[in-house]
C-alpha cells in the first residue's frame, strides 16, 4: 500500500525564510524519511533529525494504484 505524504519543509529560518511543501509517494513513514534524506533537500544530513517529525505530522493520503513508484512527486521550497 502506498501513500501520498504532504511534508512541510524542515529547514528553519533564516536558512529558508518561507518554508515549503514536498509531496512524496511512499509505503510508510520510514520510507518517506529515507527518500527525503537521500534527496538534495537534506543538506548533507544537517537537518536529518528534523525530517522524521515533519513526516509524522504530514497529511497522508492512501493511493489506490499499487503500481506507483516511491519518489518525490513535487516540491515547492523557498
């Protein structure tokens, strides 16, 4: 079963003045965290401890198509 996670961007002010949101398809919180951590958005593990709390708080929607590949779908960050 896959979910669409809408994760708030985790880099605090002043590094990212406005924030953002990232849409991720993943099977669970751990996979979502790992996808985000392994992306260029993680800033070399500087903010790794901030990612999981945002994943847990994220809105999550069950997807009906089991063939969806786990990945970042869209991102908007400032």
